[in-house]
C-alpha cells in the first residue's frame, strides 16, 4: 500500500505504467471491496489533509466486519456526528450487512447510497458523513451537515421602514426555506444543480409552476447549464455569465437579499436563481422600472408609494443630469438664466482658475473617493470620515478659490439624489453615465446633452432581459401594466400580473371586478 501511495503523487500516466510493470492497477472510480484500499484512496486524494477525519470501528464482536466513518471537520454538525458515532449499529447475522447498516443509519435521518468516489467526495464536501463497510463496494452518506454560518439577520443593503426584517444568508438551504415560508404552495418548484468544475457550487432555480412561462424556465435552465468554469463563488459570477448584454452600464438581472422581494417576483412569473455562499439571490427577467421599486411600496398606502416612486424617478434625472446641465448652461447657454442668478454665478466664479467642466470632474472624483473610503473603512469611523471629509474638503476648496460654491451645491445634491435609488447596481450605472454626459455637455452644450439622452434611451430600448424588453411596459407601451410602473394603484386594482412576464394564470384577484374594490372596502 505504501508503494501505491508513493506512485499516486506522480503523473497519472506514468503511475499507470509503473503499476502495470508490478502487476498492479490504480483504484478506479468505483469503490473497492477492501475498506483499507478505500480509506487510503481518500487520504491520498485529499493530500492527507488533517481536517479529513477517518475513524474505524468494529460494531459487533460476534460479526467482526470493520466500519469506516469519514467526515470533514468543520463541515459537519457536532451534535449529529456525535449521535451517529454513538449509534448502536447492529449487524444481524440473519440479515444482509448493508441492509442492516442502512436501517441503523436511517434512524438518524436521510441516508443516500454511495458506489463511486465522485459521489463520496461530493457528499463529504457537502457536510455529510460517509460510512463504509469492509468487504462491500458501496457505502452510505448520513445526513450531518452543519458548521458555522451566519444567522438570519436584517438586510443591510435594502432596508425598509415597514416590512419584514429577515434577509438571506450564505447557506442555500436556509434561503430556500425562507422563500418557502413566504409561498406555502406545492407549485413552488425547485431544480438543483452544481456548477464549477473545482468549486462544485450548489445552485437552485425556483419558480411557481403554472405562473412562470415554460420558455423562461427553459431559457434559465439552458443558460445555467451552459456555464463551464472552474469556480463560482458569488451570484455576481453567475450574473455576468448569463446576462443578455455585457457591454452596457445597466443591470439586466435583479439581485436582492430580501426573501419578500423574491417571493413577490415569483408570484409575478419570474424565476429566482440561488447560489450557495452568498446572500444575494438573482431574479429574471429584470425590467428598468423594477430597479426603482422598493419592497415597502407594497406595505404602505398606494398614494404614499406613488409619491416616493415619483421622487425616485426625479432623483434619477437629478443624479444623472444635474452636473451636465450646470456645465452646459454656464458655459454655452448663459441666456437661459435670469440676470440676477447669472450675475451671482459670475461673481462666484471670479478668480476660479478652471472651467466648469474641470470643476465638476474634480469635485465628482473627490466625492467618489470619499464614498469608496467610507465603504472600506471600519464602520465606526467610515461614516464620520465620509461626512467630515466632504464638508472639510468642500469648504477648503471654496476658500482656496479652486471651485465655486454653486458647484459644491450641485455635486452635493447629485450625490444625495444618487443615494435615493433603491438598487445599488442601478445607482452605479447612473454614476457612470453622469461623467459621459458631463463630457458631451462641456463639448457641445445642451445639444450634446440632448444627443446623449437620445442615445441612452435608444440603448435602453434595445436591451432585453431573458427575452423580455428592458423598458417594458413603457416601450413597448402596455396600458394595463401602467398600474404598477410610475404610480402604484391600490392592491385591489393590481388584479393582473405583468403581461410580458407571465402569460399563464395572469389573474391575481379573481373575486374582484377589474375597476372596483372588493365589497366593503370602498365605504
């Protein structure tokens, strides 16, 4: 056995030749009859790693067959493992040993059969404990997953004033359970798969059967199965590999760490993609308007939600266009300003050595540096550094005569408006487009800004998310879907699902007339 172990570290082809010269062969992918050979193979494949624990025992002196327990320390539950090792495994002489072993292990939970090393390794790395019996080329994997993981906590990236306070974790089984707690229906189907030749990352597709379109489900399945990569560590890796368009600043897949948002999307006919090891779940298809909606829009009154949505769209235009409009007007179109305001701005710019474009770029870049520093610094000092840094640098720049006070105000309003956008991905896209519009504004004035906006709109209308137009229901314009786009009508009026997303079972509230509230709600 030591000779085989020495050869195992060599090149596989040369090892085969050396073994054949000595009349031996390397163990194949199937389990061996000898327990010692199987355990030695496991040790060699894992490089004799100390976290791979192997224990041998003879459960019954009257029936001396040796058992082998293999597990990876840190991936198994200590309590479940202790119960397994303390289990009184009785191998009856009148019963087949493998049948008796399976019966004894099944008392602790689900047991799966193992006949090859690939399945054995996958079970070990998933937190299961493998039990092998000497003299048999098969074994069982006992359900003992555990290890340290983060508990369910409030989401940090999508906080709400009113609504659930639970968020996804890094454990995919926990995330699936959180979604099933929201949708208690057997039609909530899940398909599991493993992606990554080395990482073997567990993934799942979830959808509501009878609501989600079959074509959408098949497209999601096809794109995920087409991924051939060595490792997947986060849902962002999957998003980049399956998105419709790569060269666009706009996200074409929606990600969230809120189970209620995913549940609401599933009920509209969307598909959720869960990746083990990340609290961010993907949802497709994603529309432009979806990134300006918040979960609490559906927990507040319709008039409150509509007001907040209008505010978000206004902040979208302010964040993207405020610096470029200021540059274009103060540089090329001063006649558009009232005389008093023009005189005030001219007095502020007296002595400023840079044009308005350079002012805006310097201030925007400075604020982006402060924003990034606030994210990377420890939480106790990050927020203080961001606020104090912005105030001190802005005041110092004005007093030094490098920028005008009006430019500081414009940049501050722009930055604050950007924080109003609920989706972090969309907020980043706006920040990118802001610099492009500033460049065309400094070159061509309002004409350049107009052409830039037309180009952005044309680009948005050309995008698709899993075959669905990105700008729907505005382009193409769908009148019946406008009830939940810019404004949100009362819940009793949201009687139909989005038409382009779900063509199956499109009616939400069957007991209500389309244009009237249910009985007892109006009076």
